[in-house]
C-alpha cells in the first residue's frame, strides 16, 4: 500500500505522553516475555503475557484511531478530501482485523 502524505495536527503533549507511556509499558512486557522464554517458563504463563501485550497494543491502536477520526478525518471531510481519508482509514482498519 502506498503511503499517502497528509497534513496532521500535532498531538498535545499530554496525549502524546500517554501513548508513549503505553508503548513503553508494552516494550517492557515484551522484554519480560523474552526473559520468560529464555528461562523456559511454563507455556501458558507466556501465552497469558502475550495476550496482555496484544490487548495493550489493540487499545493503543483504538486510541490513535479515535484521535485520527476526530481530527484528521474530520478535517479532511471539511476540506473536501473526506472520501480519500475514509478509504485510507478503512484500509488500515482492515489490517487491524486480520
């Protein structure tokens, strides 16, 4: 899929920090899972942690999607470029559902 360049509204610092903090937590969870594998921990315990990471990433994605819809897509619609913006969003959402 070809990347389309769009003007984006900068995220407020507080919002950006919340997303970064979530991603840093996920990064820490991934390191923990790596350590669990290295230590030959019980498979079910590893699977539980993998599920937690997937959930955290999904929720982070939903947060970013919501912001995109409220700001970027709304701005595109108001400027007459809504159809392209909606198509782009739908393509990304289809990737999330795989």
